[in-house]
C-alpha cells in the first residue's frame, strides 16, 4: 500500500472512532482470519451485578454477604464491585479486615472480624481442599443462564454459592454478525467459568470458546488460534489482556479500558464499540485491497 492510501484509510477510520496507533495495522487487518475477544468488559459491559446468593445449611445470608463484601471492598476486580454494591444496598456492616490477599485468576481472601473468608471460582475452592459438589445443580443452572458462579468459604467451610451477571454491551450482537459477514471466525478467550462462557458464546453465535484461562494463558490461546486459523486480531480491555494484545497480529484495545491495554494495542476503539473492528477490517479491504 502507498503511504497516501494508509493516510486516507486511517483518517477515515478516525472518523468512525477507530484510532490507528500503528499504520501497518491497517494493512494487516485486510487479511485477518480470526478475531479473538476477551469477554468481560469487551463483549460485556464489565459491570456485573449480584443476582443470586444461596447459603449452605447453618449459614445466614446477611452474614455471608457482609463477610464477602468486606473482602471484595479491597479488590479491583469487576466482580468485587457487584458484591460490595449488593451489601451496601442492604446497609450491611462490613466489619474489620486483616490480611487481604488477591489470588489472580482464582479469587480473594482475608480475615474479617476474626473469621477467615475466601471468595472465588470453583478452582479456588479446590485449592483450599473444599468440595463444591453440594451446589453442583445450582452451579450448572446459573452458568447456563450466562451467570458466573462463585463460592464463599467461612473459616474453611463452604458457606454459599454466589452468582454475578454481566450484561452484554448493546453493540455486541451486531458486531459479531458483521465479523461473520466478512467471513471471519470469532473466538472468545475468558478467565470465566467454561459453562458460563459457552452459554454467552452460544447466545452470540461465537465459533470457539477458550474458557477458564489464567491470565498468563491468554497468550498461549492466541498462539494456538493463530496456528489453527491464520492472521489474528485480539480485542481486549484489561491489564490481563496486554500480553495477548502484543502477541496478536493486530491488538485492538477498548478506549475506555486500562492504560496498559491501550499501550499494548495497535488500534484503539474510542467509543468502546466492538463494531469498530468489522468497520476497520472492511476499511482495510477497501483502501489497501486494490492498491497493492
Ligand atoms: P476474567 O477477567 O475473565 O474474569 P480473571 O483472571 O480476572 O478473568 O478471573 C478469573 C476468575 O477468578 C473469575 O471469573 C472469578 O471466578 C475469579 N475471581 C477473580 N477475582 C475475583 C474476585 N475479586 N472475587 C471473586 N472471584 C474472583
Ligand atoms: Mg476484560
């Protein structure tokens, strides 16, 4: 492509809210075969809400919610905000926190008023040696509704299953359709529960799901998808996405995302609308396609 065609293309993209940080990304997008997307904050709004809290026998709902909210109050994860907001809505007293620890990709823990509290994914409970089989039926149902099931433990005993739901962005379904119309494969990469990821993917017609990925596993997933399908664009918003954005042929960050993601990206979607990706690919085909 000529420098002029790239200037014209990136200029037109900017008018559509798609900012090219690197000019060569416009040339690369033309031949993209697969778009891999992070789930939370990219497909979804990234603002989950607590939808369910089912306690095990011998535990009180209010107590469990207050304890886990006290711990989540120190966490930066979107899930944390959902749990704290639910406790605030019920005017619960959160108590005094000690020894907070975030176990990335698993959950969080602390001691609250002398009670040891853990909240996180099933694999977090497994690490603690806790069997979550008691809630197997609930977990399956909640995940099939596209909700994320989490578990709470108090003093080393399984106390509750908690679910949070993160609604899709309004623009997501049309963006996925547009990518398919351009002949691309769409894959989702998420740290979330497999069943939850698959339920959301089914709803959107997403072709492939890589779920329960630990932060360091996203790059490996990107490499695998590249080998299977060819040139790959990765779309993400979080700190966790930065290595995957760098590993992709074209990294696309959500404009409202973290600075770390934006720094690692070649393209930034200023409006946060995933629809910018098919638009940029179409533009790449139109401006670069016939010039080379
Ligand atoms: P993602 O951003 O895709 O959710 P993460 O690696 O941040 O990926 O988290 C993976 C999983 O670990 C979450 O889906 C959740 O089950 C659990 N988790 C992480 N942080 C927290 C937290 N603060 N509270 C509860 N669960 C958490
Ligand atoms: Mg995200």
